């Protein structure tokens, strides 16, 4: 059974860049037909899909976050990383990594819908990130 674990700083100052890592065990991030996503949930709000990594290394981003987001991978360590630049207090959220067996088709143009938890077959436990001076 695949397991995902997020790691990174719990507190980030405004304007800094957040870097979170999702370590994967029990399955390879290069396995065909899986997509590895980053999702966040601000306090009192729903889930927001941020971006995803395909097994071939291709990346996909939410249009609203594309200019600030980068997802990369380290196949030798079976993990992938989210970088989110120019952090503001509005980026305060619980950040999750998750795996899905279908393409993350949440956005049409600049409009994105909230993902469902059941769209993903495996989730990390989530990590709280607070943006504050």
C-alpha cells in the first residue's frame, strides 16, 4: 500500500518561498498512469488543487497559482517537491500531497473546481503551513 508523507516548515514569512516535500513509499512516482498532486485547504475553506506531477515528469498547474508554483521530483529518492513563491497570509493552509489514477482535470481556463477527496486513492496526512511575520 502506497504511503505519502509531507514535510517542510510550519511557519513561513511573507514574501518567502515555501518548499514542501512529499516522500512516497510502497509505490514509485514513475509508475505509469498515476498523477501526484499538491492540494491545500485554507482554514474554513474547501480543498484547492494546486498542481500535479505525472509519471513521466510532466507537470500541470492551477492557472491561479501557475506563476508562483513549481513541482519537481527526485526519482532516486522517490519524492516530489512543491515550491510556492511570494507567500502571503492567504496561503496559510493545510497542504496535502495525494495520488490519483486519473488526470487532474479540475480547471477550465482560469476557473477551477474543488476536488473531491475520493478523486485520490492515497493521501498524506497533511502539514499545516502558516504565513506570518
